[in-house]
């Protein structure tokens, strides 16, 4: 089994003056990268991808070491994670989830700034139709039983939260 990951982010804003007619100003955020199969820098060999549902006020842990399975049914044990993405599919205003490291065995907190969160209490909020994306081609280590869990909680309205999650990483 081989994994090839295509990253193509292209966000562009154009602001045009009302008068005089003429050119505008662009803001651009762009990243294109292809990650080949492997365990070195800018490579990946593991992928977790799923659409998950959380009941209103519910929470869950995504355990990166030996619990999640890939789309082919193989149990995943990440040693490093290089990309994490969450996308809310709900469209109702007020629906939201928060994501971050679990308080007891959380993955992703890094005082050096290399992870997506600063400490174990840090959370990112994702509103209806919103997304969160973190990418570090050098990776952030996963420690089985000590730093391997991502906390997800529904914090919006009384609706269930439906979200997509994507984790890309390495087995060594």
C-alpha cells in the first residue's frame, strides 16, 4: 500500500477601489506540495480520513496510536503527524466544534510553536461550514499513551455536529 498526498491551497482576496476605476490589491495564500510515500521529511505513509458525527454537547477522543483505522481497514499507529484538517459540514449558524489536545494524553501541544496548539488547554473553534488546517512537513511526534489523543467537542446549538477529519503522518 502506497500513499501519495496532494496539497493544493489557493486562497485569494481581491480588493478593488470604487474610484478611480483601475487596479486592485490582492491578498494571496498559496501552497502546493506533493508528499510521496515514505517516512522522511515531506513524506507520509499513513492517512486517517473519516466523516464523524457528535451528538449535541458530546465529545470524543481521536487516538492516533493504535485505535483509528485507515480507509482500507488497517489499524494506524502514527509516530509523527504532519497534517491535521477538520471541516464542519453543518450549515446552521451557531453549530460548532472545538478541537485540541486531550488534557491527559493530548497530541499537538508544543511550547516551541511547531504544533497546532500551544498547550494542553488550547482549543481551536470551528463554526458551521468552517475548517481548521495545520501542516508541518517536518512533523510532530506522537507518543503512544502519553501524547496521542485529539479532543473534539460539540459546543454549538442543540444540533449534532457532522465533521470531516483528515490526518496525514508517518509510521516511523
